[in-house]
C-alpha cells in the first residue's frame, strides 16, 4: 500500500516495554535474534529494543553486555530503526547525571545502534531533557520528546499543549504522549490529541498501557484526532500491564484512511514465536498482570499497589491499605501533583505509608521527600504545600535552577574510578549507570565467571519432574518489582544464635547470617501467633515512651547519636532506609540517650527499641 498522510505508523514494543511489563525485563538476546529477520520485514516505523529497565536487567540478572545486545540487534534489523527510552538527565539510572555523562551516553548509544530516542522527565520538567535532546540532534538521530500523562487539577489540556509547544521549539522531531499507567480515557484522548494537532506541526505519537482495559479505544480516538504514530506489541505479549495487541490494531485500522499497511499473516507468525518464548520465563510472571481498574479510581498504578501491599503485610498492617490509598492523593497534592512514575511514585507512596503508620502526617519525612522539596528533582507541576516544605527542610535554600546546573563534570572521575576493568567508553558508562552492579559485571566478565540466572522448567514437564523436590530449596523473591532467584545450598547448626545459610543469589554464592527474632506458634484455637524470641534478639521490645522505634521494617543507614548525648524531642537520632527511601527517625521525648541498640547496616523491625532515651 502506498503511504499517505493519514497512514498510521506502528512502533512495536515487544523487545523492551512488553517484556518489562510482563516478565520483569527478563527476555534474553538469544530469544530475540531468531525472530529478527521476520520483525525486520514487517515495516514497523521503529522497534523499541533498548533503554528503560533493559540495561539494568542485562547486567544484573542476564549477565549480558547491553551494548553488545544493541549491536547485535542493529545488525539483525538492518531495515528497521531501533528505539530506546531515555529518562532525560536520569538516563537509565536513578539520579541526575552531569551534562558530560548525558552527552557521552547519547553519543555512544547512537554509535552502537539507537536511531530513535524517546526522551522524558518524571516531573515533566522540560529543563531536564534539554541536554539529551541537543545531544541526539547533534548525533544525527531522531529526538522524540515525551510528555508523561497524568490527571490532576494542574494537568489540563492547556498544560500538555504548552509542553508540546516547548518540545517543538526545542527541536524535537516528534512528540509522544506517554501514558505509563493507562489512565487516559477515550474522551480525554480525543480532546488532547485534537488540541495538540492544532498547536504543533510535529507528528504525534500515542503510548499507553492496557492496565485498565481501555487503551485500544483511547488509541483509536487519538488516531481519529491527529495521532499518526502508535505503540503496540505482539498479541502474545499484550494486555494487562502491557500494551494493545499489534494485530488487533492493524485489523481495527484496516480499510480506513489510517490503514497501517502491515502484513497480518506475518505478524501472526511472530505472535506464535513469542507465545512459545514467553513460556520459558514463566517464573517471572506476576499475579498483577491482568486488568486492574483501580487505577481509574485512586490513580495509583497496579505495580505501586502491589509494593504497598507487600510492605503493609510485612508489618501486620495490611488492613490499613485503604488508609494508605486515601493518603496517597493527599501527599501527591502536598508535593504539587507530580506524575506517579519512577522515582516520584516511590517518593509519594513511601511518605503516605509513613503518614499512616506513625499516626501523624509528616511526623517522619523521608530524605527523598526533602530532596524533592529542595528542588533537586526539578520543578513540581503544581504548587507545593508551604507548611509541609517548612516541616521538611525548614529555611533551607530551594533550588530554582535546573538541578544539573549545580553538578560538576563526572566522566574523568568515572574513568579513573573504574580503572582498567573498563575496556572502552561504553564500559565506563555501564559503571556510571549502576556503579555497584556495573563494576561487578565488568569484573566477572574479565574473570570469565558471568553466569545468568537459572530458568526454571515449566511445572508438569519431564524436566520439572526430574528436578529435586526437597533440598536444595529454590525460590524467587520479588521486591519493588525486582525479582531475585535464591537457591539454598546449605546451612549451619540450627542451635547457633546467628545461624549461617549458604545460598546462591542470582547465581552468585553468598553466606548469610539469620538471627531469629520471632516464631510462628499454634494457639489453642489453631491460629498461628507470632511470638518474640527474646533469647535470639539483642534488642529489647519497645515498651516505654522514650524508646525509639521504626515505623516499618528497614535498614539502619546512619546512627546520629551516641550514648550520653542530650536530645530534644524531634531531634533526628537515626536514619533508616525502607521501601527504597531514607527517612530520619526523631527522638520521641527530650532527655539523655541511655542505650543505642543498633549499628549501621542492621536490619530492624517496628517493635524494637532501637535507641533508649530517659
């Protein structure tokens, strides 16, 4: 079919966002390459194959060089542009990087095979994507500016349109609406894209997730109102927290002015291939992969709900989930309505949990909230609650400039720090993104000891039947969306106060020490009851007003006080990390520190007296 001005161009997410959404980004390059010749024949506008969580997953779990994956895919897809997702000044990590790191990363990504860069900022602070956009243009590649879609009093049609106008002025080649939680409704989609089409001349791209089950309809309304690019994924990796099926949208647009012109039988062959591939990764399938309409009720993405559920269950407070879900919109409003996407979803969610469990709003404030209120993540979309800001940072300076303007160049230091284990600039950038796991990956590669995590056989198969059913014990632990494979290979004497266990953690041998603090014992009614094991614990149970406790399980990051110190009520005595966030724990009363029962690195529980004040 001859191309026309109304033809809809398709970007397939099968090699990135689809398996990130459904199987924790675990698809291996070896399962991608065999189907590439067919993917390359489809006629996609682009294939999203890099960025997002793929970089992290490659070096952490798959023990693959992400740069090599990119090169191999580029060779296998000579006719199809490769697209990546780039978090602006965050790149692929979880902090802001200096401008020279951003420029170096974009240049190397372009050299190794990325043709289209979708660039966004979690705050929709466009200052945080300017350097990335300029770097992409300088590299001669396609810069797609993305706007995170969310709902709030400040996220109006006019607001999104103004951002699109700014992206056009910035030099972007296309504009994407990135609906990461599947919030956009058909009516809202029609209104938004109609307004965008009038305001800018750039091609418009629609991206959403099918979490709520309405993305297909919203996508069609976007197309009717000006969108000429859509994101889909092969049907066997679609729906739920993933995306609209490619084949379905091809059929829906057929015999209309928007006909994609894509070969349906070829797409169906590809779908059957991934139907079989998906089975290999069954251990990473989540129970939250289905339709979840709660997103439209409370605006909290399903993955965020699962994290909160786990944390509350851990401390016997699952019954308070409704309080937390009610508190999240309040915290989000206090913080100026940030979109709930990494890292802001975690910042808002954790603070909401603390507000509920401590019994007083902002009695304990995470360090990340303090950094947010200092402007270190960028400018909030709406007005921040001044009272909350004062509680968090007092009279400290609020940064109004672009956060990266305060950062010094980093590349020279990074090259020096990683040393000879880095064989090229790409290796230095791997280390820059994830210093700890990046260094470990590079060292294991040099030693020839890279071992990917084990893929478990399908239940009911001959391979599964042949596997040992007793010891050693295999299981997966999922924390904040990251899944770790643990295999227990041995254990020390059960009578030891701190019993050693020998485990394989994602294929790496480790020794862990387990100190039993509580046990489950049956009561007369047959109900399991949690009992404190006092002989094993070195910490007393909190019982007095002056006993400092944690509101949730966590890890001691810093001990601020020493025995004998005089403290006032509200003074910080500890810093605890919980739910990926750090928060200061205040003294409940004024007095003298009589005992400090923790050290840096200790794991703690809510009922323990961590510091004793009299």
